[in-house]
C-alpha cells in the first residue's frame, strides 16, 4: 500500500512540475525532439560505416527521415506552382523518387564516424509560424559545420520543411531551379528519372 501511495504522490508531483514549466520551454522541446531523433539515426549509420551495405544503412535511416521530414512540403515547394496541375500518378512518381533521393543523400553524406559530435542549440529561432533548430557538427579536428532545420507544425507534429547549410543556404532554393528546369523540358518523368539517376550514383558511394 505504501509503495502504491508513494508512486501516486510521485506521479502527482511530476504533473505539477510539468505544469509549472513555461509554455515556451515545452514548445521548444517539442520542436527539437525530431532533430534529436534524426541525429541519433545519423550517428547510427555513421557508426555502421561504409562496411555495412548501403541498402542496410538506407533501411536504417529511411523510417527516421519519414518521421522527421515533411517530404511532401519540401517537394511541393521545390516544384512550385505547377505541382497542383500534375496528375496524381505523376505526383506519386515524383514523391517516391524524391524520398529515395533524400534518404540516399543523407546515407551517402554520413557514411563514416570519426568521433564527430552533434550539438543542438537549446533555443530555437522563431520565424513567423516556423521555428529554426540550429545544430553544429563538431569534428575532432577541422572546421565546424552548421546545419539549421526549418520546422513547421502540422497534423503529425513538428517536422523539417527545409535545411539551411551554414545557417543560410536553403536546400529548397538550391534544388528549385534544377527541378523546375527539368519539369519544363521533360515533365514529371524527366525529373523523376533525374532523381533516380542521382540516387543510383549516391548508392554506389560516389558523391
């Protein structure tokens, strides 16, 4: 009986402590949580290393990318105004090709572990309805790399809708001109073929 009572008292105390936290702190923790999950997945594939077959590392990371990125938003914003006019089967074609390309890019980029540390800045930057989570990749020697994640809240919670290299270079902006050029020249099939070709190159371990 005493054990149950103590457990209930501890649980009630935990509720009061949770309620006492500032709303901003609770919100920030929810925004950062997906990035911490992503970093955990990246460290896992880095430690698995190039000695682990690429398909295995792909399968390790893909579910985490699905949970932490809103790939549909990223793809639609990269394609631009022509996206709604595409038939559903072409949208699905591009969605599948873009997902594979995104996961393959991360597996290729994070293919070895040499003692790197990931640091997440505990305070986010608010930009309109979005928040930016700042992270740094700190190697044992050499330059520190900054990756900032633009987060947007949707039905599935906070998810990544853009990545800023060195704090300023938008991944969407970089790929937008290429995507739209391919769509103009050859439609959805040309863009899907390009994404598949890039994924194949990345899967072979070539950058």
